[in-house]
């Protein structure tokens, strides 16, 4: 017993130490003295504390009732005196824009807010030079107080940004995102945004935004730098600290927010502050509301603006309207209200959530603050919005656009206008119905949002700051990444002439089967969602579309009520019980049936590596009860189900397999040229069998009654297939096993960056410090290719689709309506940049837990490799047998000298094969890479092969052949998990040196293990997440709120290129005229001076 107790005590000690090792010290600073800035994060602080982390919270609104040694609150509420001195209503009536408010009032306020943090006695103890206090991570507001970011440097802690105002443009700009002054998302431009603004308004927005950014750089950052250094001593530039932010937590709902590309390290949440059980109302107010037979109206201008500051005539107008209504009114009013109508109840403060949750509420009159907007959506109360300041114009516009309320301007509103708006919203049931729909969409999330933020907080510490999520665009001059290389665009405007030639492509084939079709590009634009296989750890961050979904969610099964006791007692009772049970089962079956969808999935590319990433998604959807019709070149074996139909189009597969991809590498053509010369025509050949297959013809025949709920298909270069979304009238989800392709990015409203590391089509010619000449070449190649796609491919694919399906809308329009985009891409491997909001990434979903066993002779060969073995494969499309004989001999000579055995995927007999080499036409690659004795993987750098090497922690040598393989090779090199060799110039010494270096230098293995851990560290099951998004697209009628509105605008307009060109021309004209005037003045002065001298000489 003594030993047993000792053992138990030891185990408990180990568990306590392990728990302690998982706990972090967290410093959280929310310096803005405003309840609406503090309340959104309370549940996050409490959840982090619940998980065992130690919290030090600096706040103007301490959380009541907390008594824990691991939760310290530092009160800086004295800052409220600064904000309460401002009359926000008066600023509205003075016509001050947000830009003017920031420059005239907010700068001084933010200095004061920051000083309250530095001057707090408890904070001084923490940051004093002799303090040994340490923190693992700092979470702080990213507004206009960058001096606060200096605590990340002082405590050597990772930095997480917070915002309760959505995204602020200065943050987007500094962190490598997009600056779009006229996009609806840009709330700083207030009501002056939208897709169809006149040039003059966009020019004004452009000037105001860039003038604000210039002012922040010129005044705010230097002043805040001095402020921070006056307390903490010398610091690195605050801008550099800011750029190293690990993650940004934004209070922002995708349903409410206009979709646009966002940074990869931006994590959104919504409605955290809403309580399950709001505080009870005072007795007299409760009786007032309960007695409102016709219902009641709630009126509040929020926590900062005050109703009592409204002009007297406006107050009288509100009172007159309220007095005439049959409804009671609860009005948050900070003073006594003269001549208050009998049906109006006033108070300085109310429990707003309790009022909005009351069953008799009919209307909420609000200023449009984000938290108030979230609450009115949560409780499904229609609104009238009177915006006062900051992001409130934006919320008001969104409420108006969603049809959930009306926007009125408080400075010009009339009695008739107000009364009509109240009557309209109260009596028109559509406002309430639309609000309920928005409420349901907002509450429909794939995971718990609070726990998701907690996971990201812990992940930042575990991943040493998550540097892979930071956009490399943040480190480049804005001229090199904003609006797609403006310097190159302007150079092109003057000297570059696009050169193109007609390419025979296969659009006519689709129409030959389906009849006249709308443009395939239009069909493609209508995609509802795009499911991406992509990991944030492996993928470089960039903007993504709102309807792009990456590969979690689970269905909860309801337990039926227990059977009546009588069922066990007598036969008669049993008869009734069986009948009752039968009825219940029928109802349950019907209910289950209503939750199940018919799903059409088409993956037409005849390549195993394009098919296998999505297999687990199809099986998961089938497991959830959905009916699947899968059109594929590689049917999944072993499926015998009436609800899983596979249409085999594998007669295609020989075409890609018969191509000599190695020979294309030796031709030296760039990817865009190979696509033009070889693959665009073949893509038509891949589409035709889909239309021609008898099973498909039965499905899409004009007299067919087949119905589907959603359509998933590859978004490569076969837009004719997008026509099936129109044919079956279903939302479309895009798939890609090659990351994001630039023409998809362009069409769906993302940004095209030909020289960014993410742009794999530019192959090895990318990076942050390219010469102007190389960037110019990348620009020409990329935009020429996009031009050819629009000129040749889409028209021909349109004809092909219409030949089978009859008249169609333009395929581009179908494409732009994509609901979500599922992209195979790891955030660890991929350089970070902004990505579309509907882009969902996943990675490594094709990797099986228990790979197939190896053949007996191969198993013995690798088991007997005392020094270990090397695996060599060029993938499923390129063939080692196509390598030139001299290169084959080179590899053989090197392998023969090594102490390692070699397993080589070689498709024919290898002449003079060394004794330590084992060849075969096909291997179970995952089983080989999972073997404990594998030392090195020599690969072509295909995405799935790279994922497998990372999953099993095997260092690599990459010899890229085609497509995205140069990109994978470059990323492998950059991450230090392998090295890259060029096949065309490779030498014997290069091979041997590379092999010995990667195997003997343990750093490659160590770095690969770190990348492996980062890639596997995910907040949810990626396959279940994709399945959830698939179902969500159907539930939300195609998730239109996730589509970027930029897809509907000309690229030059949303990039403000016309404004840039206009300003350039104006600048050139002004400068040239000024120089001309100066030159003429000089000539005139010179002549006058010379004339005077001549006259003096004559006089003399």
C-alpha cells in the first residue's frame, strides 16, 4: 500500500508539472476607456483563465466578481474623463469626417489613454528595469496607440492584435493587406463607399485615406515612439514591432461584413459579449414592458454618444412621433426629459440585452455601434440606425443593404421621414423575416468561437510567434505590392504592348454536347463556395475570398425518449408502443432525410494527385448521410452504397501519363508558355468525357428530373464544367489541389501578385527583392496569360458547354458566384498574404493512418538497411525512366558509392542497376516514408509528396519538373527542411554533396520535425470542417455574403489604377509645366542680363 500511495503521489506530481508546463503568463491591455471596446473580450479572458493560464488584464472596466491569484486586473478607468469630455453628437452636426476626427481629436486622446497605462503604479512595477516579470504573449488593441506595442519588446513576448472595430486600414497597410479606400469594407470612408462610385468620389476617398496614412506615419508613430521610450528606454521602431504581430483577433461577422481579401493571420469572431442569461430588469421597467399590449420600441445611442446632447428641436420631434404611436418606448436618456410623453420610459442606463430579449420588443433605434448591431441580430430585432461616428455609418449601410432595417441621417431627419421609417419597419414583416435569416446565418458556425480564439492564443506561444502567418508583403514597399505593381503598370502604360496569338482551345466541345451556353466564365463567377486543401502553417499568408473554406464540425445525435413502461407489461400496450415507435422512427427518418443533400462532385483532371486529396471529403459527406454522385478518373475502391455513385472517366488518364513531362523541363519553357502550348488544349480533352459519359448525359438531359443541392468541381482550366451549376440550379464550391491559381484569384476579386512567392505560376522567379526587370517579365507573362484565358479559353469553353446544355449565362458570371473555395494549401508551407474570405484551406487529408503494407521482398530490403535508406520518386505524372541516360547513370554512380540502400520508383528496367538499389513501377509511398529507417526523400516536389514528407518528418531533396513544383522546392529551401537541385544543370558532385549534406546535417531533420509539428497543430478536424462548409453553403442559399464584391468591379477600379494613372499624368503635367516655366524664366533672365551687360559695354 505504501508503494502504491507513493506511485500515485508521483503520478499526481508529474501531472501537475505537465499542467504547469502548458500554462502561460498572458498580459492583456485594452486601453480605450469605452465599454464597447472592453466587453467583446471578457469571455476570452475568462476562458484563458479557466484553461489554467495566468492573466494580467489592464482595463478601464474591470470584470466584477473575480477573486483568483492567477487573474490580476489593473484599473485604468480614469481615462473615462478624456472620452466623456467629447460631444460626439455635436461632431456629427459639425460635419466632421472620421479622417478629421482622427487628426484633430483622436491623436491627443490616444496619447492620454496610453499614458494612463504607463503611469499605472501596478504597471510600473511590471516593466521597471529591475523587474524579473516575464510574459509569454501580449494581447492589445491595434488602434492608434502603437506605444502600447512596445511592451511586446520589453517582455520579449509574442504580440496578438485586437480590434472591436473590424479592420482598421492602418493595420491592413502595415501588415501587408489591401488598402481599398472606396470598398464597402473600409468604414473609415463612412457612407462614401460602394462598387459604382463616380471617379471624383473615389479620387476624394483615395486622397483622404492616403493623407491619413501619411499623417499617422509623420506624426502619430514618431510621437508614440518618444512616449514609449520615455518610459521604457531605447526601442526598435514601433512599426517593426507592429509588423511582427502573430495574429489579429477582429470582432467582425462574415454575414454582416462586405467580403474582401483578408490577411492569413486575421481570426474573426462575433457576439462574444452576449450573455445566455442577461441581468433582470428593475421591477418598474419590467412591468412597463410587460404591459405594452402593442409592443414597445427601444431607443439608445450607445455608450459614448448621448441622446441628451441632441438639439432641442430634434428631441421634440422624437417626442411628438412617439406620443402618436400605439407602442411604448424605452429611451436611454442621460438627463431629465422635458415634456416626456406618457408612453415613454427614460433612464441613464439599461441592461440592453435584457430589453432586446423581451418578447414584446418591436424595434430598436440605435446608433449602429458594432456590439449593438450584434445584439440586435442575435435577438432578431429590426432596426432604425442613426449613425454618429466611426464605423457606425458602415453598420448602418450594411443593415440597409441586408434589408434588416433602415438608415436615417440624424443631422437632416424630418418628422415625416422618421415617422414613416418607424411605421415601415414595424408593419412590414419582411424586415423581421430577413433579420431572422441573418441571425441564423450568424449563429451557424463550425466551432465554438471563444475556444477558437483561445486555441490561437496558445498556438502563437507553441509556434514561437507563428511567423509563417505574417505576410511578406508587409516587408515590401507599398509600390511593389499594392494594386499589382503600380510601377510596372505605369511603365506598361507608356512602353509595353501586349503580344498575344490565338490558341486553339476547346470551348466549342462543350456546346457540341450541351447546346448553346452562357459564357463559361460567367458560370464560374456564380460559384457559391470554394473548398481548399490548405494548411495555415505551411502556406504563406495572403488575402482570401470570403467564400473560400478550408478543411470541423460534428453532428449531435439526439437520444429518443425512453419507451413507455407499458411496453414491457402487456401485449396490448406492446402493440400501441410498437405503433408509436414506428411513427417516431418514420418522423426521425423523414427529419434525417430533410437534412441530407444530393451532391454532385466532378474532378476531371486525369491525375491521381488531383483526385486523392478529396477522397476523405467524399467519404465524410457520405458518412453524414448525403447522397454523392462523383465524376472521377480514379474511382474509390470498396464502395458499395446506393447513395454513392461513381462515374468513371478514366479513359482520359492515359493522356497525361503518356506525356513526357521531363522533356518539357529540358525545353526550358516557362509555365505560362507550357500552358499555352500544351495544356490549355488538353484541358478541353479532359472536359469532353464528362459531357460524353452516358451516365452524365442521363443526368443533364433536358427531360431529366435530376436535382442536386450543391456542386463541387475543380477550378483549373475547364470552365465549361462550371455550367453544371447553372444546369442544376445549385450553389458551386470550387476545389483546387494546386493552391490558389492566379486567374481564379483575379476573377473572384483577389489580388494578382505575379512576383509574390505565393504565385507559383512564376516558378522560381519570385521573391521580395526582385529586380525591376524580373518583376516586369513576371507581370507581362502573368497578364498576357490572363488575357489569353479571357480571349480564347472562356469563349471556346462557353461554346463547348452550350453545345451540350443549350444557352447559358457567361461562364465568368457563374464563376464569380462561387460560394466557397476549398484549397489544398498549408499555412506553414505557403508564404502569407491576404486571401479571399470564402477560401477554406486544408492539407494532408489524403494521408492514411495505416498505409498499405509493403511487398515482402521490399519490406525485407528496407528492414535490412542498417545505415538507412533513400526513397527516390518523381511522382505520379513525371517518370524517372524519361530522364536522359547520362543523368540516370549519374544517379546510379552516386547511389553505388553511398552506404545507404535506395528505393527508386523507376517505370522500366534500369540498366546496370547498383546492388543497393531497388526499383519498381509503383510503391505505397506513405508506407515507405513511414518506415523508421528512411533517411531522405528525393522528390519532384509535388504538393501531396511534400505534405507526406512533412507528415512523416523526412528531409528532402527536390528536383522540380512542372507546375507548382518549383514553388514547393523554393519553400522547402526557405524552411531549411531540404535542398533544391535543377534537373537541367545537375552534376554528379551536386547530387552527392546534397545527399550527404541533408542526411548528415541533423538540422534538416530537426527543422522538418518542427514544421511537422506546426502542420499537425490545427484547431479542428480539417475534413469535418470542409464537410461543415459544404452543408453550410446549402443551408445559407449559396453563402452570397462570402463573395467578394471586388469580383464585380473592373480590376483597375478596385485597385484605384485609374486614379493612380490620373494623378501620375497630373503630376507629370504640373512638373513639366513648372520646369518649362523655370526654363523660360532662366532664358529670359539670361537674355536680360546679357542685354544689360552689352549696353553697359557700349556706353563705356
